[in-house]
């Protein structure tokens, strides 16, 4: 054995021992930190479906596909991590014997082909990813870059490691070919080295000894690069850009829904020590029970796993409406900050009380700092809104309350982090324990508690929308004893009952259902707010009070099938009322109306010649459709509204650049409808500008919240002379009613309503 081999063996084996020991210690540290979180027994059901979901997302890269080029490049890099592990084993063998090959498969042609193909594709993939990171670097795009705020030295380190390893793999293959040629081995042919033989040709003329020395050197370099990588990440538990290679598998497997659905729709119920808390058993809780999340250890173990898995890719940040309108909230940086804080505080939580005085000052500071508070950040430098080790708070309260809960972050995340649940849990603590929330929410909570609607209007006014309709609107409990007598309960919603613009949608839907022969009834003054704004603002008990009252009424009248016009009511009744005992078949009005058109129960024949200002939209040749977040991302309903628009003769649909899964929020969700935007620019103005840029005559919506926000944005633009006066915001139902009225009575109107297409489960 040569001196070079001896030196390489000693160094490589010593470094390997250190690397493996540190890696094992890091795994133990992760496990200990996750155990600090609260229990969550809902994450291990249906193991078969969870495993299938893992393989589908892992091998299919379904969560990465939003950026196809990145997805393709990342797939080859990801696959190479596993397949090229065999080349690492081979490298150890080559330190002893430079002709070493794995038993059985080492010289098997298909295995060699796969190794070389994956090696070259991984090489191309990592170069593409490096180029993409540089193209989107903050030095040229500032905060518009999805990498703004990411830890660049870690990303560069990982990229260079992958590049170095792949170069070593391909070089070793070439050297093996050259050595085999020199020794006259039968396997040293292009059949066994189809994509690296030309590298080997570059070493023609070297002696056998020189080739052997080169193999030892490159193999040692490959081993050292891999072990230095392992040592580095073991010493950096918050290095998500590296650790997600391992943790993403677990985070995907433990995601909320075993079947792989995005973790949106229903919010997770309030829990204490893994047990659901409701309004009725609040008195049984311990006095020190945390309602929501007030400290990092109040997160569940899955929440801590979420934070640790973040790879800092910034997809969530690039889609966030708050971040895109110059507000301090970045879902990515929020998660990164929580991760840093969790691992800084962990030693304090794990230490015995008597040992805490001897801990590092940074650990003591992390133990004492509030999770949410006033960090004194500078709005021009949003990074200062995240202060994981500072004296005031981990994150600023403006970060927490900027969220619209639109779900863009969750929908975009390639490793299934559940940002919205974490944000709402922190809001719950602020509201229920600290009574610290924006002043505007005080009025909202008071109106919901006293008048059961956000506007504080009288319940007697809930049927004002139905005045002067040319047909009777039946009321459940009065005109209809049991809802089995009608096809649907029409849930009007607070906006549909009280807000003037939304009333037009309510009347249009009622008239369309009547025209199509679909019987329905309403609750009238028996209907109250579903509780959506209260829950997303963190007032969980107010939500439960409203939800339980509604469920009691719905069950009393025998509600089974419900049609709603509000995307927020749709989501709450469909996905969250089952948590409080309400199981109903809920359909959005665009879904039902679309089915009625397809069944010829409603027949749109042409564009209206003139406007009916009460219910019907004016003439328009082009329309752009805005996807409501709680209809689209949270519930997967994208096609029915578009199909309805497509069924209108002479109407062209012009999509905005951000549509469907990537649709931009109107700014009303997360109770932001009742909070003033004091930071950055207005979200609704941003979205209105995008809609106007399509040149469409009309902006169509499917939610009253969206209608209010976009109408306000349009009015602002029109007053500034930046939009044509004839452009308007209307609900899809109004457009359909206009076309149906032109056609008179539909051909196939019957008294039996068709079954609507079920909405994709959230």
C-alpha cells in the first residue's frame, strides 16, 4: 500500500468517524426538540395512504411542479442523492483497491448506465439551480426575489458540495475506464462507460501507477466533501436547505391529510395537550393551560418539524399578498425565525431548573423573550421584524396581523409546511390570553357577540334583500316546517343580507334558482354569522358560540343540502362545522348554477343589450375572473365559475397572470376585511390593477368579500383616472341572470334540482 493510500485512508476514516458521530448526535437533538412540542395524535392515521402520498409527492414532485424548470432540475439532484450513494461506497473501496467495484452490480451495464445518466443530469440540474438562484438574487430584485432573507452561505455551500461530488463521480468513472484500458480489462469498454469514456481518454498516456494515484486522490476528495457536508449540517440544525433532504420525507408523511390534500380549508381546532378544547369544557382546563401558542413550546411537535424542514426556497414569500404589498410578513422568514428561536431556547427547556443559570446568555435571552410583541422594526427593512434572540419579541405583532390566511404559502410549499395554522394559533393566544389585537377587531367581536353579524345590524333586516322579488322566498320554520320539502337551504350570509352590493348577488341567485325550478328556503332571522372572521382573528370561543348556535338551528330544520354565495361561509359550513357536529352537503352557487346550465335548466342566449341596475350586470365583451381564496385554494373550486362565463354567448374570458392556484388575494380574508391597511400598499389595489391590465370590461367574482374589496379598488382607480368608468365588478350569478333573462323561460325547467358537482375536498 502506498504512502498516498495510507494517508488517504487515515484522513478519510477519521473524518468519517467524526461525521457519523456528529450526525447521530444531530438526529438525537432533533428528536429531543420535537418532543418539546405538544402532542398531536391526528398525524398517524391511515398509514398506507400516507405512505402512498409520500411516494407520489417524492417521486412525482407534485408539490414542486409549480415551477417546472426548477422541479425538473431538483428531481435529478434529489434522485442522485440516493442513487449516487453507491458511488460513495465504491470510493471507500477504491482507497484500498483502485479496481474495486460493488459486488454483483458494480459492473452490471444497466447499473453503470443509470449511474452515468443520473450523474450528468444531476450535474446539469445543479448548474441550473445555481443559475436560477443567481438570476433571482436579491442584489438585482431586492425584496421581489423569493430568496430575499434566505441564508445564502448555506445555499452556496450545499450547491458547491453537490457540484463537487458529481464532478468527482464523473471523473472517477473516467479514470476507472482509463485504468481498465491500461490493464486490458474486458469491462473497460464504451458499453460500460457510455457517457464518461471520453473523460478517460483525456488521461491516455498516464502510467498505471499514475492512474491509481489519481483514483485514490479523487476518491478521497469525494469522501471528504461528503463528510465535511455531514459535519457542517450536524453542527447547524437550523440549516434547512440541507436538512430538508431528510426531514421532508417525515413532514410529508405526517401532513394533515393522509390522502395528500393541501392543509387548507378547515383550521385545526384549538387544542391543549393534544385534546380539543371547546366552549363547554373550558372550566375543566388548568389555570396555566395555553390557549393557542404563546411560547414556542406551545406549538405541536409537527409545528416544530415544519419549522425545521423549511428549505428557504421562498415560494411562499413570492406568493404572499402581504409581502407583495410591502408589509412585514414573509411566511418564509416567519418560519425561519421560529426555527432559530426554537433551537436557541431548546437547551433551556431541556435543562433541569437548577442547571439553567449555567447556560449561554443567548439561551437565557431566548427563554425570556416574548413570542409576539413590539420589536420596533423598520418598515423599510422587514428583516428587523424578526428578532429571534432580541430583548423585546421574536416576531412583531404587525407580522402576525398582516396575514390574510389566503393559503398561498401552504399551497406553494414543496415540503408541506402549514403556515396558516401556526399563525392562527398565535393569534388565538394573543386574543384569548393577552387580549392584544388590532383595535378594529374589538368592534367586530362586539358586533358578532351582540348582534351575530360583523356589521352590528338588526336580525330583522336579514330578509330585506328579498323585498319586491316577483316570487315568494320561503322561510324555514315558518313557510317550510322541514327542509326535506325543498331542494336546498339557501344560506344567504351576513354580506348577502346586509351589504348592498352583495344583496344583488343574493337576489340574482334566488331568481335563477326560481327560474330553474329549484325549490329553496332561507333561515331569515334565524341565520347568524358562521364565525369565520372570529375564528381567523383568533377568537376561537366566539367562533364556537356562533357555530354551535347555527348547527343547532340547521339540525332543527333538517338541513341536508345547502347552497351559499359567500366563499367564507362555504368553507366554514362545509369544512369546519363538522368539528362542532354539523354534517351537510354544501355547494357554492357557481357550482350549482353551472350544473343547471349544463342540464339546460338555465339557458343563457346572448349578451344583454342594456343594464338592469338592480340585479343584472351591464353589457361587456370581455371578462376577467378573480378566484376567491376560500373557494379556490382552500377548496379547489376553479372550473365552475369559468365554465359559467364560458357559457355566456359573446363573452371572452381574459385570465389574469395570477389565477387559480396562484391567484392573488383580495385582502379581505383572515378578518382583514375589518382591519385598516396601515402598512405598505393596499392588497385590493394591487389585485385591481392586475385585473384592469387585462383590458377586460368587467371583473367577475364569486364571493361578496372579494366584490367589496375589488369594487373599492376599482372606485379608487376610477377616481384617479386610471380606469375606465364603464368597467365594473359583478358576481358571476348576475352575468348569468342577464343572459338568461334575454332568453326568457328555459327549455327544460323542472321542479327537480339536479345534483351539483361535488367540490374537491379541501
